[in-house]
């Protein structure tokens, strides 16, 4: 009998790479015969960080349940309140984990991201006498552990974990050791993503107009929140603009994405009569979205060629990518040097030509595989609208170059996937969790099973 696993963390409809990876890991474990119970507060995500759900998305989750993956949301507080108010995430999550672990007899608990998930996992592990693992992300380890009060708790959470799964980068290991993690607790996961998974998870074809029609409520929210700089008619106008190659901007709105330079470049191309259709998912804090929409208000030519979409589920955004010609990744000046986005690889897997910053290329695998003008268009200075404009012009006005770059990008990724399978030195996250779960089932030492302070042998 396979072990039952409880994972607490971010999952859809909460947007983001951690959410996607958590669900992907659960799916991989479910495919291998485990029952995986995901405990999350995703339903309480604030607007503009919460993915839009349509009937097809609910069907996708039902398919996951048939493969052994079950999602448990928190019970709402309703009118139960206190002063000063807080959502009590750690406490409610701890309680939900305890319910799930006891009802389904889960062998281990995995806390994915320190705050609030790792903290809740640590508390529930004590209450249920189960071992727990911690998986860090980027911002929790880089930023939250610097807070004087949070650091005290996070140090203890890490110290008491049976296993701490971490990025293999040296600066991450050094950071964890400074936080008090013992070398015997550390298990490095592969710094190379599961490239096969990038080609999976697509649902049936989703046409862009259907996605827009499903977004009516999102457009209403935008108009209510930003009445001076957004009109719902923008959405209906954009649906009529389908000429030319499709360009996709996905991910959170942030200064580091260089959207100002990109939009200036696209507006100039529109003035020059170059055909294209820009699609962007609007994800971010209200202040960032306001600034973003105010920028677009000044660019009427670009707005006529723009479709704005809500945050979409990872399986739907991947399916939408199959209808895209050019994917944008112009990240620069990002302050977490051990953070690596999976978005460029997802674009390549979907047969999309990649417009990417040099800084983005220097992340992980991309440095080894991308060549400017061959399988990607690389922008040296992503704040330079002129450089972006000419890179895009070369693709938008030359269909042959565009299709060749798309095909070479996909071919490069497939070649890399085969090479990685032969040379991968560290296990993937789901493999580490599986190994530890099995060790708790087979250990002859009851204390090791219950307290989990001895990590599994490599």
C-alpha cells in the first residue's frame, strides 16, 4: 500500500509558479499511486491574483481526483471576527491539516513555502505526531526570513523538519545553513525542471474569444476599480483585432518586466502599420495595475491591438500558448539571484518564439541553449524600446524567420530534454517526497516514523 501524503501550500486558483509547481508535483505523485491531499487557502486569494475559473477548469480538477489528488480548502471565517482582524491563516490551516491527516491517515506532511504553509505544517505535525518536510521558494527564503519576528519562527520550523528540500544553488545551501538547518536535513532537488511535464497538462483547444467571453466579470471588476483609466468597451474592441502574429505577456505586472519599453516599442510598430495582436494577463497588486493601465491609456494605437485577460489556470494558459506566436520575457534587475522562472521554457514547449532579456537568458539552463537570432530573440538592454522594436519588427514582418525560430526553439528544448534524462544528478521534487514517504512506511524505528528527524538515505 502506498503512503498517503498531505501537502499544504499554494495551488490554483492562486496564480504563480509555486502554485503551478505544487499542483504539478501532486499530479506526478498521484500518477505513481499515492493519494495526495492538498490543503490550501487559495480560494481566499485577493482579486487580480486569483485565476479565473470556467466549467472546463472544474472538469480538470475532477480528472485530478480520479488520479488520487484531492484539494481541501479552508472553512471560511464568515462573520467570526476579532480586533485587530486577521484571516488566521496559520491557525485555520493547522486545523484543516489535522482533520485531513487524521481522516485519511496521511503518513507525512509537506509544507511548501514557509509563510504561512510551512508554519502551519510544523504546528500540525506536532499535533498529529507526523514527520514533515519543508520546501522553500524564492521570496520566503530571500525576504521573509529577514524579518526579525518571522525569522525566529522560520528558524525553528526549518530546524524541526525531517527534510528540507532546496534548490541546488550554493547561495541557497549557505542561506539555509545560516538559518540553522543541519546538513543531514538537506536534500537538493534538481535545478533542471521536469521538461516532459511542460508538454503535458494541455486541455482541449480553448479559443481566445471563448476565454474573453468567460472574463466578463473580470472586466467589470477592472472598470469598478479603475473607472478613470479602464472601460469595459476596451475588451469588446480588442476581440475584433485579430490580424497579425499574436504576442503574449504572461505573469505578474512589475517594474522588472520592462513593460513600459515594450509598449512604447509596440505602439511605434502599430504607427508604422505593422500588424500584430498583443494579449496580456493582468495579474498584480492594485497599485501596479493602476500604473499599468494608466500607461496603456496614453497609447491608443496599442490599445486597439490589445486583449487583456484575467489570471488563467496553468493548464489553460498553456493551451492558450499553443495559439501564440511570440512570448515575452524581459525580466531585469530582479533581486533574487536564485529565483528562476519556468515561463521561458513553457513558451519553447508550446512552439512559441521567445523574446527574452539577456538577464533572463543567464538563468539556469537557458544560457546553454539559447542563441540570438537562431532559437530566440535576445534583448541586451530590455529598457531600450528601440532595441525591442527592431527585434520584434524582424519577426513580425518576416513570417519565415518567425516560424523558423519557433520550430528551432521547440527542437532545442526536445534535444535538451533527452540530454537531461541522461545527465540529471539530483532528483525531482516529487521523487524526494516519494522516497521520504516510503521510508516512513518501511522504517523499523517507530520514533523515526513519528518524529521523522532522520531523513531518508540517499
